C-alpha cells in the first residue's frame, strides 16, 4: 500500500533496514519507488555510510543480475517539518550520484503541507544544495484536523492521486529511467 509510508514518522535515527521499495501499478504499467525514509539527521548520522547503503541497495535492485521488474525507477525524499538542515543538504547532494549513475529521478516530497509559504521556503532551501532544478511536490496524504483553544481547522488530503499529483508525476519522471533500465538490462544480457 502506498499511503502509509507517506506520513510515517521516523525515530530520528538512521536505519538502513527502512529502505522500502513501494510498488504502484496501474492498468497499463507498474512503478517501483524507493522511499528514503529513515534517513534523518541525528547525532549518530553519517552521510557517507547512509549514501553507501542506499547505493548498495539500489545496485542490488538495479544491478546486472537483477530482474527488470525489481528495478527501482524513482526515489522519493520525504521532507516533513519546517526546516531543512545543512547535513540534510549534504546528503541530498550525495544522492545526485544516484541520478547520474542509475538514471533515477529524485522527487522531493513535502508532506503534511497545509498551505502557507512553508513548502516554498523548504523548496528554496533544498534548491540551494542542488545544481540543477529539483522536482518538488507538496502533499497532504490524509485529511487532517488541528485544534486551538478557540478554533478547529480541517484540511482535506491532496496532491497524491490527482492528475498532476505525486503518483502521476512519479510515473512521468520514471518513464525515462524505466526505458534506460530495460535497455541496460538487455545490453548486459547480450554481453553474457
């Protein structure tokens, strides 16, 4: 199921076992995404180890001996909260090599966006660390209600399954990666 992973809170500790491929299928195609959850900043966080672990995971899934239906086609980097730290920016820069080496698009997903300009500020902050334009999508995966002493505010879910939502944009961005993965797989089969 796609949605539970969109809002799961991390315990703030790096855990490579949290790399969870998400499979989403439509009538015409299927898409395998990597939700990079679990990669959050803490005292024990090591960017080099985290980057190596995620590269190794993708190499196992997208390597020469892997089946094409197991390939990762796209990476989601979930951003929740109202800040983006320098350490996160350095990690995000290290993810760029995944795009270069594997042709995997990276989509930055700002979760729990209830409006205002916080999503725009986070997007601008992430962009400071990247050389090329990033893909940034704001969503609210589930209906949400917040209460103050005097008022109650309800926000309807949006941004996941709409025509221009996260899943559709992920499919669109991953088409090239899917073609490239299949081409490389066939090329390597012919070599052997």
